[in-house]
């Protein structure tokens, strides 16, 4: 990569910083993948808009966010930490034309514990008449790293299980499984910095408006993403479902962009509204 390109890429990264200086993202070592400086970010809660009313179920708490929609377990049982989060979803179909994107993922931390996220999932985007799908993983504040499409070729309709395992506060394993074939992709990750060790305080199932090259992508109409078989496990081997999850809706420019419902203890549906 030419130095000038490297510099302008670095400046783009600097503008994306909200919290700390990350090391140079892995993507930068490969000019070909520079266009995908995607970043899935912490929840960016909008305070003061909380409400206890919900169309879905009686006692659901709704939290608004600039970026996240879905279900979040905001704390583990006392004395425990979340060590894994798992969920299965069908990759939604993008409109054949337009300009927008979103990403569906499962992760640990990034909401009330805002200094780290261990996460993986699938992005979907449409730009003009180009529709793109791809799997990725990320340990925030690092940028997302794409899974090679030859290893894991994502398309609409694929049923994918995302399994996030924290083996310690600085190490984890991400596994993506294609439920149609059983084919999987696994990678071990380590915390990119000492400041991004996991707390194991949040577990989440999210569709996100992510940032790309420092700017928030326009949201695409993804229809509905439904996570099934969703659960989180703790250091005491407790398995928790979504029953007590906090529902997150994306709110931008005073518009609520999503509609989220907890269908059961193991399922949440996240719709573009
Ligand atoms: C909602 O919460 C109240 C107070 O905690 C409880 O009495 C009620 O049974 C709950 N309702 C449902 C549907 O869970
Ligand atoms: C999305 O998240 C990023 C990073 O946390 C933040 O800078 C940005 O303001 C958020 N977008 C909105 C619309 O809140
Ligand atoms: C999953 O398997 C189906 C059926 O073979 C295939 O069409 C699709 O590309 C696979 N997707 C991934 C992400 O491996
Ligand atoms: C959910 O889990 C059950 C039980 O393990 C399994 O039979 C089912 O195929 C799973 N559903 C999906 C969509 O993976």
C-alpha cells in the first residue's frame, strides 16, 4: 500500500474513534480489503427515551440506541459472568437495488460494559444494484475482519449459527456454522488491547447500523431477522434465555427504525420498520 493511501486510511480510522486508539486494523495490511473498514460499535444508548411499555410482552424494557436493535441481557446473575452467547438466524434478502446495509450478530459485552465487544455475524448491503453478504468477526475496538468468502460463502436464506465463547477475559473463540451443510468456520481471537478485556457483563443478539470508513451506513430494509435457539451461558454453567432481555430499538433523527419482539425464551425477531 502506498504511504499516502495508508495515511488517508489512518485519518479515516482516527475519525471513527470514540474511545481509544486501536492498533492498525488487520485490514490495512491488504489494500484489496480496505473498502471494508467496517466497524460494529458499542450500543450507543440514547438515555432519556426509556420506556417500559412494549407491544411485545408485558414486562419488556425498551432501550433506544443509535445503532443497535435486538435483545440484550444487561447483566449476568450475581457473582457470575457471561462466557458464551449463541444464536441461529436466516440471512435476510436485501432489496435488489438501493443504498443501505446492516449486520446481524451475536456478542458478549458492548452495552453497559462498553470497552470491549467479542462478536461475529453477517453483514448485508445493497449499493446500486450490487448486493453483498459476508461473514465477519470483531473484537472491538478492532475493525471487523471478513471471513474469506471462499471459506464461508454467505447468501440470503442461509441458516447460520453464531457461537461466541470467551475462554478468558482476553481470549475467545468464534464459530460460524452453516446449518444447511454443517460446514463451519472457527477462529481464536485475543483482545486487541489491554483496555479491551471482556467483562462478561452483557450478552446480545443484534441487528446493527454499523459504521464503514468512519461513517454510519444508511440502514437497508432487511425485513425481519429472527434469532432462534438463542442463549447465553455463564461462568457457573447457568444457561440464560431471552425472557429477561432488554429490547433495543434503533432511533435516528427522532424516528424509531425497528420493531423488536421477544418471541420466546430462545427467540427474538428484529424488523426494519
Ligand atoms: C410484570 O411484572 C409485575 C411486577 O414485577 C408482575 O407482578 C407481573 O406478573 C409481570 N407480568 C408478566 C406478564 O410477566
Ligand atoms: C453509532 O456508534 C458510534 C460509535 O459508538 C457512534 O459514534 C455513533 O454516533 C452512533 N450512531 C448514532 C446514530 O448514534
Ligand atoms: C451453506 O450451504 C448452502 C447449501 O450448500 C450453500 O448454498 C451456502 O452457500 C452455504 N453458506 C455458507 C455461509 O456456507
Ligand atoms: C434449534 O435447536 C434444536 C434442538 O437442538 C434443533 O433441533 C433445531 O434444528 C435448531 N434450529 C435451528 C434453526 O438451528
